[in-house]
C-alpha cells in the first residue's frame, strides 16, 4: 500500500471530523440561548465545551492530514504485509487512538491548569486575609486614637 492510498483512507476519517465540526457550529448557532437572544453564536462558540471539542477535532485533523503520519502508516502496513481487509480496521483503530490521545492531553492540560490556578487563588486568598487583618487592626487603632482625641477635646473645653 502506498502513501497516497493511506492518505485517501485518512482523508475519509478527516471528512467525518469536518462534518462533526460543522454540526457543532450549527448547534452553537441554533442553541436555545442564541434563539432567546441571551448571547450571540460567536459567544456560544467561546463556551469551554465548544472550545474543547473544537480543539480535539482540530488536533485530530492535523494528525490525520500529516504527511509523516501517512508515510509511517504506509511503511508499517507494508512492513507487516497486511491483508487489505485488515487495513480499514487498523486505520479506524489509529483514528480512535488519535482522538482519545487528543482528549486525554487536553484533559491533562486542563487539570494542570486547574491546579496552578487553585494555587494562585489560594495565595491570593491568603494575601487578602492578611490585608483584611491589617485593615482591621488599623481600624481598631484609629478608633482608639479618635476616642483619645475626643477625650482631649472635651477636657480642653
């Protein structure tokens, strides 16, 4: 099997992903929030679920359309001297693995980002607590000083 044949099979998988992306766009444009005027289609497309799905689809498309991937698969098939009946399930397996790898990578990145942000928010919380403690202490000190000033004013009359 040559690289062109493999590319044709990979392009069939890519077409399915392109259809999925079109359906996502249509769903965003026809969502209840857009219909009710709560947001625009562009705002709907900025939702995390949409961005995640689009990111996975785009990454899969990049992998499936890569010349290096097509060449490697063709070389792999030729080295194994696979029966042509095995090729399509093999390509499906590669496509499924690609999608899962993309999804897992994005979830991993999301979890790493979440941990980092939680740490930063915890630092911010501690800093705000320290500032609030200082403000409370200064407010108390100012109250004491105001009371002393009021007492001195009364004594001087």
